[in-house]
């Protein structure tokens, strides 16, 4: 397990994006807080593989709390990552299992 950030680094209104560098590849992640739980996904839309943030640490969340792709308007439920509307309806964001320990967000990536 590797520490990604502190829970307090995640803006509950807009989320957090981060890049995790490994020996061979960089992995781009996005983290959100919903219902007191930290939810993690790879930061790419299943439609065209583009990043889901429109600026650093800035994601669009609609009135229902769904994540909206800034490029094509696809909407995703954060609870399970399913696309509920848009060009990739029925597709899923790729989730990252997270664990919170001592105020830090950890993941096995």
C-alpha cells in the first residue's frame, strides 16, 4: 500500500487529482469524498480516455453529485463509477480501491 495524500487534501466540493509515478509508467488518479468515504478512480473517461478534470483539482459535479466529463458531458455515479448519460452510457470508470488510515489515503497501485 502506498500513501496517496491526506484526507484533508481532498476538497469535498470538487475532489483531487494526482499523478503517481512508478518505475515504468505514470498513473493519473482522482479522489472524491462522498458519504464520509474516499472514492478513487483512474482519471480517464471511458469514452475517449481523456482526463476528467477541467483544471488541477477541479472536477464538475452535477446537482445529483455525479461526476461530469468536461469534454463530452458524460455523467458518472461516484458510488460505483457507472456512466448514466452521455456517449459512453453503461460504461464504468476504472476504480482504485482506497483505504484510510491515520488520516491518510492509501492504495495498492
